[in-house]
């Protein structure tokens, strides 16, 4: 049972870049009344990203007011992206949360004809990793059990996740199914508007397996949800108390899926405002509190800001385009 995601998807996860651009000016600007837009419903990874952004700005003393969080679900980020590009959301003080899943959707043209260069990428705070979870009462105790069930009768396995066909959570499920020798295009998959809804469905036993991200699953478990994680899709076991959870690789499935999380602003945002945002997060990431806050929000070390992040985003979109073709998915037209 072996599936490998191209090295281009994972190699950058070990990069670190913190570009110091000096203290943020104490005068007016985007930090007077900042906002972070969650492009999905509450309780998922995008929500987690905005909450971390607010905690970082508070800890670094960057914002004059606490970061306001608003919600705009639709298309797992597509609606928010379109409104930022089209300037229907025209506030330079508005950040929007993104993840590697957003970049995968961009690569497939799920954000319309919009490209990665249509917005300005501000900061990535850390990386999460994919996770495969079941209800705590599930007879599936390992990825090996899941593999056997898929081989015996794949119709009895219903995957649930945030996102439609071609989303990063769908891709994780597809790679697991394909590794079992089954056709990933015929798997049973239920789409939800965000990981929070998918986890709720798993708690109610409306789906069999959740393919999402570790942070959202672990936070649900910490809050008392009756769930159990079969595997994390990281290169090595997660640190601390999470080290008891085995990786997919340990169980014979060579699948690593990092999920970078961060924020962007509209492409119309001025150079001065953009620099202020980038500088604010550079200061926040240099704060002694940053590592603690990142870990509290379930993320692990990986940071990029400004132009370095923009270059990384384009490289990832190109790599995801190759993966999408491999899985028979559409890609964004040139």
C-alpha cells in the first residue's frame, strides 16, 4: 500500500524565512481596525487561522483594536477570493485566511479564472498536517483495517470532509482509496462546507471516515468529541502528547500532506498598506509568545512572509496542477 505525493509538494515545508522589515508605524493604517475573513463556516481550519492571526497581533502589540473575525462561506474560499479580486470587498484592513487547499483549488480553476497573482500574499504562520479520523466506536483501528475494508467492500466506507471533488481533503481520500487498488473516482464521498461540519457529521456517524487536518480534529477531540485519529500525514510523529498517534508511513502508506496556513489581502491593496501588514506579522513572529501561540492552535514550524511567500505560493500552484492532472482532475486554463 504505497502512495507518494511529489517531492515538490513537501520539500518547501521545511523552509523557514522571517524577513525583518522594521517596526510597524504607530500611525494610522490597516492596523487601526483589522478584520480577518474566514472563507467557510466556523470551527474549521480557516477559523483557526484567523484566531491565530488575532492572537499574534495582540501578543505583538501591533493592532490598535482586536482583530475582528467575520465569516463568508462559499466554495471553500472561492466566494471570498472572487470578492477580494473583484473589489467587492475593498477594505485594505481585511485579511482572508488561506491554506494549501486554497492553492489546490486555484490550480484547478475552482476560483474561476483568477490566478495566484490576483491577490497579495501576506504571511504563512505554520503548517498543519493531514489526518484520518473515525468515530471512537468505529471497528477501524488502523489504516490497515481501512485498507482491508476498502478491498472487501468499498461501498461500506463513506468519506466526509470539507470541500468538493478535487479539494485537498478529497485528494487525501482519493490517494488512500487508490492505494487500496480501488478506483478513487468511484469512492463514496460527502462534501461539507468546512472541516467543522464534516467533524460534526462524523460524530453523528453519518460518515465513516474523516479526511481533514490534524489541528481541527485534535481540537475537536480536546473539546470532548468522540473521535479517534487513525493516522497523521506527517513525515514524523507530531511532538509532545500527540506523539502517540502513528503516521501513515508507519502503517505502510507513504503519504505526507502538509497544510500551510496563512493570510492574504486584496490585489488592490497599496504597497504601503501591504508592507505594513507584512511588517506587523514579522514583528509578531519574532515575539517570544509566537511559538506558544502557534502550538496552541495546532500548527508546527513553517513561516514565510511577503515576496518570499508569493514565490512559494506560485510554486505550489504549479505542483498542484501536476497532481490534479495525475488524478484526472481539471486544471486552471492558462
